[in-house]
């Protein structure tokens, strides 16, 4: 960790530097004024040896009061500890509200100074390591999802395009609702992975050209629970698992797996249910003759309040009309990217914390028929 001591007194600068070096600090620089401090901070950035903390005196000749603090913290990502005379204590206290992490009064207590410096630098080090650990976890998260997507795509190639369209449409619905960006991404990811549980369903059933018998239908209806079980260990998806597990629940309570109704069903799941039903009806499948966008929308409206959340259907219609998707041929709307690429676009900064869907965002300046449409 690199420290810069900026004070008008050569004795203070030297005393502080000597004490820090005696305690094992090997990178301690000095500056007699703010201009020199800024130059050394800039040199540190240029050489990839950024300063971590500035001990800034309030007695520097080229800046008054907290001007130096404002200039430094306005540009550089550093911890700033003020050194002040006793009569400057009110100014030092004001500096805390402007970004300083602490202050010390002269004459300096070097033991206290060392304690404050080590405390702040240790906190900075831990925060830096936490950011690195988080980045590694996000990379692992993306890799796990990409593998899952590739396995599902290999089992049922149709899923690639269906999942892409459901993800895109569900995310657009979420934006129309006014969800925060983080929640939009989470719903988009749930849209891609909502059929993941079909990895546990026999391919002969998934690709059967005619109606399913009761035993086969029961097998297919297990896929939301299978998906939730697979995804449960992934911390970043905890608040999205419900969107996947309950995306076949019906607004009137006649769906599966638990027969939830109304607002007992997570809103993200209701959104994905509408999005995938629309895509299933406008797409060509072994059991389905594609409908036009307007025909599919009319079916969703007819089933609103029964199978679908009426508000979701209204928002979906608004999205479709604004985007012109009702006039697109059923085979349009796919970007041609594979699921792993789509996941990479969506997972950049997904928070591990729940988001409120009604709220929203140098220095770090988303098989059967209309009775249960969808995948």
C-alpha cells in the first residue's frame, strides 16, 4: 500500500514518513504543497503504482481550507486523512462530510496515527480483495450457466430459439413495467433457463409429434421443479428461481406444480408465462400450426384472468405494438447467437440481492397448446 504525506512542515513530513517506514511501509512519498501532491498522485497512476492514502495537512500554502481535499478526491480514488492544528478542528470535522476518512490534530500522536492509517488501509485492502473474489464468482457463475445452456441446446435444438425469444420478450415486458435494470436482467436469465428442467425429460417425449398421454404429460410437468432443483445452489439465481419454478402456474390456480393463483405467483413467473405462450403460438412446432401475432395476442386476451395475469397481457400487448413484433413473421426475431452468448450479455452485473421491481440505476466516475401454451 502506498502512502503520500503532504504537509507544509518538513519535520512533520519526515517524522510521519520515518515512523511509517519503521513499521514496514516501504512506499512512502512526501509533498510540500497540493500541486506537488497532485503531481505525485498522477505519476503513480501513470506508472501503475497508485497511491492508496494521502495524509493531507490543512496548512499547505497553495490551497486554503478544504480546497486541496476537494481537488484530490474529485480526481483520485484515495483514502484521505487530514492533519490539522487544534484551531482547525472544525474544518477537519467538515472534511469528514466531504470525503475524508479521518483526521488527526497536531502535535501528532504517532501511535494513534499509525493505528488510524493501518485501520483504513486494512479496510481498503479487504474491499479490494472482496471485489476480486466477486469477479471470480461471477465468472464461475457465467461458466456454469453456459454449460447448462449448451447441454439443453444439444438435447433439444428448438429450445435455443424459443428461450432466446422468451428471454428478450420477458425482459422487454419487465422494462415496460418499470423494473430496475438488475431485475430485468434476472428475468431475462430466467427466460433463457426456464426450460432447463427438460434435461430430466426423455427426448422421445419432448419430440413426440402428437398429443401426450397422461404419464408423459406428468413427466413434462415436472420440468419446472427439476430446473429449480438444479439451479438452487447458485447464489446469484436465488431470487430468480421462483420465476422458473412457477412459470406454468395459472392466474386462476389451475396450473402446476403447486396450483398457486393470482399474486401468489411471482410476477417474474407470470411475465415469462405470457412471453413463452405467445412465442409457442406464433412458432412452428410438431404439434402446432403457427398463428399470426394478432391471433396469438387475441388468445392471450381470451385467457386473461384464467391462465394469464390480465395486467401482464396488457403490458405484453403494449410491448408488441411498440416494437412492431405483431407484424413480424414467426421465424423472425432471433439474433442467431447461442444461449451461452446470450447469457454473457445478461449476466454482467447481476446482484445477489433481491431487487424491488417497482424501483429503478481515474475515479470510478427468457408444448402444449392454448390450454397450457408454452415450453
